């Protein structure tokens, strides 16, 4: 066993090594220049430090050969470097707390992952799988709220597309997929609205559709003609209702915001669209269905 105590060691040793499987390396204080290497095939191949461990040098690095871990007391409180699997795991018996902005040196708990798997942002006691106390901003949402009655959920996406070639074929500006509930009948109100900028002589079709790259003339769409009289920047809005029958199997439904240059084609065949595509989901039972 190598044992270093500064009071008994006037000149600190360098590049300490503990090679025995029978005894660990004990460091009770002082400064040891160079490397500390511990080799062992059992749990005794380790370093015991009775005071704070400070790393100084050009790298300030705590290096594990492979598969290392940082552990406190027992195996229920660990950070595991699972390099062969390309994984970093935080293994904790209780809660995991993230405290950014801790300027006072104390816990801020801006985000909390409880032992039961509930994640809270802005709350320390989330009651759901994800609970956010604040505003959530996103470009696209995929999902629904079918467990609610009445207006049971919504999904939407922001559209900002410039100089899109819409002459050669219809274009999907946006795609939203939602899950189909089992044994529930519902309807979906799809709305596509915003501002379209086109070129003189073009007619642009815009539609909320349940079919990719199709605006289905008989099922509804809006038509915008661009000329010097009506202007090259026009507002539009298209709303369509889709009734969904009862299903006994899980599945998905897809909806699209579609645009195409059709009919009059005297311009460039390109369009710029700024808007939103929104799905409002209702699950009320209606006697006349």
C-alpha cells in the first residue's frame, strides 16, 4: 500500500501508482505533482481521499479508461459513462433536479424529473408526465387531446415559405399527423389561412386537405387570382370539416396545407405564403351521425 501524509513527506512524490489489488491508495492531504494511477481488478483498486480533491494543471481532467462512474455511497446514486453503448446515464433512487441560474449558490429547481417519471418545467411537483408552468412555443405539434370531451385538442403549425414553385405540381406546405382514438367518433376542423404573394397573371389554389399534394376541387379550396387590379399580396382563409367514423384499432390521420398554381398561369408560377395550419379536434357524440 502507498500511503502519503504531507507531515511525513517533506518532498511530495510524483506520479503515484497503486498497483495492489489488496489495498487502495490513501491520500490524506498535500499536493502531489504528476499523475495518480490506480490499477486493480477489484473494488480495492481505488483512491480514498479524506479531503477535497482539487485538479490543477493544463487539462484539469478526471479521466476514466472506459466504463467509468461517479458514485455516492451506494449504487442508487451514480453517473455512469457507458461509452461502449454511447450512453451517459444518471442513475438516481429519488428525484433529479436541474438548477440553472443558481447565482446564490442554492437550488433553483428550474426543471425536475421525479422518481415516478413525471417531468416538470417551472414546477417542482409535476402531476403529469410533462407539466409546464409557463408558455410553450413550437412550430409544429403532433398529437391530440382525445381524453377530453368537447373541444378536445388542437394542433397547429406556422408556415413561412418563400418563392415556392407551385406550377409543376401541388406542394405540401405543412403536414400534421394525429393519433386515432379507439371506439370514439369525432370530427376535425382544419383551417389554413394567411397571406399569399404571387405574380401577375397566376391563380393560386390553397386548401386544407386530408390528402398529400391534392386540393380536391369538389371538396373545397380557395382560389386567389393575382393581377394589377387585385394586387400581388392577398389574404386567404380555407376551413374544412372532416368527419371520422368509429374505429376499433389504433392508427393515424394525416392532414396537409396544400398549394398549387392552376388555371391562369401568366406569371412565374411561384408563390410566397405566410400563415398557419390549425387542426381543432372535437369528440362529442352527435345523434345525427
